[in-house]
């Protein structure tokens, strides 16, 4: 009885393959939520023409659901004073710098780029480069202030400066 033998290459391709990709897009709905604690700082009595810095920090906490880019501005100035690039009669200079330390930074840490701008203009929060500071999701930073008092004042009396911190989703 004759035997037929078949020889072939094992695993030889028998057809072509095809693939297709699909794209899925989703946009998360995020919440920007900040907490400042405490919400005030009192310098107390400071001599005219002097410079002082805060001895206690404010904690700025991102309790939202996204990292934020932080900016600062003077929201409301005292009736008798205005912010400026340098101190003068009824003109003060306010700075805010950030750090993760719980000790006040040295006076030199308050550079020109950490100043609040005059005229209620907004700028980056307290970083040495003057750019926006990034506060990561569930991140915190400490804020320290320096105040250069006016060189002279028109009237005696306590002055209140309101500052605003704005976080914008990354």
C-alpha cells in the first residue's frame, strides 16, 4: 500500500491581518477649592518708614480636585494708603513669599518678584521667578508677608489691606 508523505512549512502565514484603533476622549469636571488659615494677619504697631515681616504664617491649602496655578493681588486698599513700587508718603510696599518651612524666611527672601503690584494688578504668588506658583492637588504652602511702611502718613489710625489669592485649574 503506497504511503503519501506531505511536507510543508509549519506556521506558514495563510492570510493577511487587519487592525483598527479607536479614540476615547473624556474631560474631567474639576473643582478648584482653596482654604486660607488663618484668614488674617495683624502686624500690630509699626513705625512709619520701617520694614517688617510676619512672624506667623498663613497656610494656603488646595482642597479641590485639581492642581492650580496661583496668583495674588491687593483686592482692597486702605482709604488713606496705596501700594507702590517703593515706599513714600501714604505709599506702602507689600510682599508675599511662599515656603514649605514653618519658620519665617529671611528678609532677603522678599524680592522684587514677590511684591504685590500696585493698582490692584494680579501677579504670581510669592515665587522668586515672579511666575505663577503651582499648588498641586491636595498641596499646601505657607505664606509670609513683608510690609514696607509709608515714609510718612497723612493720618494716624489702623489700616486694613485685603489681599486675594486666585487658583486656576491646571
